[in-house]
C-alpha cells in the first residue's frame, strides 16, 4: 500500500488538543487570579466595615477618621452601598448613579438586590446597647468581572487563530497539489506532442506506400489515435478544459467497446440508457478517462469475472444527469468509502491510487459535478455514482 499524499490525522488532533490545553490552562490560571483578587476585595470591605463600626463607638474617632479616609480612598473600584438599620441607603461609592434623588434611590435599591446575590451584606453593630445597625452592600469590582470573561474570550481567539492557520495550511497544501497535477499534466502533454506529430506524419506516409499492407497501417493508425487521445487528456487536465455538448450514449458506447477488447471476455458490459440523443456539456477526452478508470477498477475488483452495468437516469428535479456504474466485485469496506478517492490510496500491488482521485478531480473541478460511492457491499459489488449538471 502506498500513501504518498496521506496527511496524518494525529497532527490535526495534536494541534487541536494543544489549543484546548492552552485555553483551559489560561482559564484555570485566570480563575485563580480572580479568586485572589476577590479575597483581597472582601478583606478590604470587611476592614471598611470594621472601621465604620469602630468610628461610631470609639472615642478617639480622629485617628479612625483618618483610617477610614485612607480605606475609602484606596477603594476606588469596589462598588459599595451603605444603609441604615432599615436597609435604607444612605451613601455609596464607586457607582455610576443618576443625579436625580428619586431615581437615585430606586437605582440604589435595585443595585442592592443585585449585590445581595453576589455577597451577603456586612452587618455593622454601631451601638450594642441599643442594637443600632448599619449594613454594607458591595459587589465585585468591574475588574474582577472583566477578568472572569477574559479566558473565554482568549480561548475563542485561540480557536479562531488555530482554525485559520489550519485552513491556510490545508489551502496551501491543496494548491501545491494542484500545481503538481497541472504542471505534470502540461509537461507530459507537451513532451508527447513532438513524437505524436511525427507519428501522424509517418502513418500518412505509410498509407501512401502501396508496398505496406493496409491492415498494418490501420492498426498503426488506431494506436496513434489512442496516443492522440491520451495526449489530449493530459493537455486538457493541464488547462481549463472547454465543455461541449456531447452525445452521452455514443461516448459511453465508445468507452465500452474500447474496454471490451482489452479486458477478459468473462466481464460483461451493459449500458442502460433510454435516450439516443441525450446531449450534455462535457469534455469528452476527460469524461472518457473517468469512465475508463471506473471500469478498470471494477474489472480489478471482480478478478476479471463478472458484470459491469452502466445506468443513465435523471435527477428528480431534472437538473442533473445520474450515471451509475455498478459492478459485481469484492466491494469496498464502509470505512473506506471516502478514502478511496484520496490520491495515493491503493490496495493493489501495482496501483498508484490515482484513478479515483483523477476521476474526482475531473468530475468535480472541471464539470462541477459529484462522484461518490453510491452503494457497496462486501463480496457483492459496488456502485459509483456520477452526477453531472445538465447546464
Ligand atoms: N469498484 C471497486 N470495487 C472495490 N474496490 C474499489 C473499486 N474501485 C476502487 N476500489 C478501491 O479503491 C482503491 C483506489 O482506487 P484508484 O483507482 O484510485 O487506485 P488504484 O486502482 O489502486 O490505482 P490506479 O488507478 O492509480 O492504477 C483501489 O486500490 C481499491 O482498493
Ligand atoms: Mg484505478
């Protein structure tokens, strides 16, 4: 088995897992960071509460006043609302609030409800004898909230970045393959061109020579024609081939008669098509190549004994032509239905694994159609379906 082009799926998974690991570790790290900041903020608030409490009870309030101002000044991020014992707000810090007094009150009450969901308010006992109290409501600083979302944003960015890099790589790999296909095909067509034209000239020369048996010349001419077809295929695949309305039945019949002479007589070919004059825009030399490749594979799959049936029908919406190529070969395993089209995938000793890749390229890139394994059963046979747009 040769797999010249196969890319390792392990590498793709490796990239994805790395991206996820980076993302997850950043989430864990940021969470730890958030928790530390939260703890610090809580400490700050409880200190604020303690001082507030002492301020009301202590005699030396001057020192404490100073402390309070320090704390309040140092808290320029944690939103706080202070209330009286009836939970009526009496002041706030670090909140963007409306100027209007009534609106401000409503805003405070709303914010207090939200704050309470995050943290239980701190109770200040101002006078233990009369049981006078105040409450401190507070919530996380905007910094903490932003930090919380940060790793998710980061993870998304990383994933977008990796998928971008991945698609860029696979695009460049594909276009590189494209260049190899096209370049090789062009070069082959070019190199075949010179001996071909001299062969054609030789055949003409021999035709005119009465000493040469006409049968020999005829055989020679057939081979030269074949040579011409092959050159036309290579030159078509190396450029953007023109599509022309062609008679599908005639082309398929030609393919079959060409193949019949070249494979075992134990392989029977049958063409099932109703219309004699069905025209379809195709590139003849490339389309024949596809049919030949599929038929050759079918013959290989049945060890040269069995039957190949070609059915031509129309899609339900009548926009496409369906060509089904059914064989009685050994079948393709379910897990390989897509893999068989990959360049380089072969199960044959002398295979290159290029036949189906080429067929796919011809059908999909040059004819805007589709080709896939329509049905396959082990030891019973396989049906390949080609869908070609009628316009
Ligand atoms: N009709 C079929 N039945 C069963 N297996 C098939 C059939 N057609 C293709 N395959 C499988 O798909 C593989 C790839 O086919 P493909 O035509 O691309 O390459 P190949 O025939 O092995 O070599 P190449 O066509 O380049 O000489 C084959 O090796 C075979 O295993
Ligand atoms: Mg093949």
